[in-house]
């Protein structure tokens, strides 16, 4: 039985992740408990190798725990098969990474349209919604550019437009400002705050104290264990 609060979007219950390579084992997560509520903006901080990305992969259902439960919207993901999980991820979660992962041969507009194709949205609507997302983040004059014709900050904004165009309940950003200078990094954070103000739950992973502190709630991971301030 998994009783959850109405507005609890994600719940990690005693989540362990152990990577085995030959004879060696890495305990990347050692019993993490975390509740993320709808509309929240949360930062996960911790040094390199502490388990932040592994934790993010659990929250976003990109990987499964070795032990423990990941419950999303009251549903235990352990009961879902890979197809269900992929469909669920596509509908509920938007991902933003430090390295952007834009497709180099597609234009900015086409990159942002892509997640809508996986949702089988008709092409005209895809175009309209992608354009709208890009206009909103100030890239109206870059629609036909290729990613390599943009600055780092602009690329990250395209990645954010791509993550938000499906209107996911949850945005997971792993070191989203890691490759940006401090000023550009802050404008990306401002953008997350605007998106959050519209009700989207946002989780930002960072090892940068200053970035982490901009979030109203901050948790820390160290050696696979989580603590809350
Ligand atoms: N696929 C994997 N196979 C084996 N070990 C892994 C794997 N992924 C992560 N690890 C190990 O798990 C631990 C946590 O890694 P993780 O990537 O979560 O750290 P992180 O906090 O995100 O670090 P960084 O700030 O450098 O990105 C590390 O010791 C890492 O070597
Ligand atoms: Mg990481």
C-alpha cells in the first residue's frame, strides 16, 4: 500500500542503486527517501560522484532502483513495464542536461518539435507549439538556425524549450548551468523560475552552492545518502 499526499508528485522510498562491475560494487544510492510536491522547485546539491545524477535518473525513471520504490503520481513504477515507463516518461517528464543534447542536423525549431512527434501530435500543431515555446524564451529570430550556430546559453534555452513544449508536470535539470558563464547561468535559472510560476515542478541538480541556494528547497547528497537542510 502506498498512501500518498494528493499533491505529492514523486516519492522515493528507501531507494538503493548498486552498480556491479565484475567483483566490485558501487553503492551509488544507499537508501534515499524524498518527496517532491507538485509546484515545487527543489535543488539537489552534492560533490562529484555523490549520486546526484543517479538520483535524478531514479526520479525521471530513466533507470530502476536496485531496491526500494519510486512512486510517481501515486503509482509505483515497479509495476510498470518498459513500454509503460517510456510512455509515462514522455508524457510527464522533461529533461535538461548540461550538454544540451540537441540534434545537430535539425534546426532549432525542428529540435523543439521533436518530442511532440513522439506524442503523435499533428505537424501543424507541432510547429505552432514549438514556435510559441521558442518565442517565449526569446529565440524567435533563431528558428531556422542549427544548434552549432548558437551560443551556449541559447542552446540551453532551446533545450529548455524542448523540455517544456510537451507541458510536462516535472522538469529535471542535471547541471543545466554547468557549461554556462555565471550571468547566462542566472538567466537560465530565471527562466526555470518563470516556468515554475506556471505550476511546473522543477528539480535542479548542481554542485554549485550559489545556484543551489536560489531554490526555496535544497537537499544534499553525499556518498549516496540524502539530507535536507
Ligand atoms: N552506469 C554506472 N556504472 C557504474 N558506476 C556508476 C554508473 N553510474 C554512476 N556510477 C557511480 O556511482 C557514483 C555516483 O555517480 P553519479 O553520476 O550519480 O554522481 P554525480 O553526483 O552525478 O557526480 P557529478 O557531479 O560528477 O556528475 C559514482 O561513484 C559513479 O562512479
Ligand atoms: Mg552527475
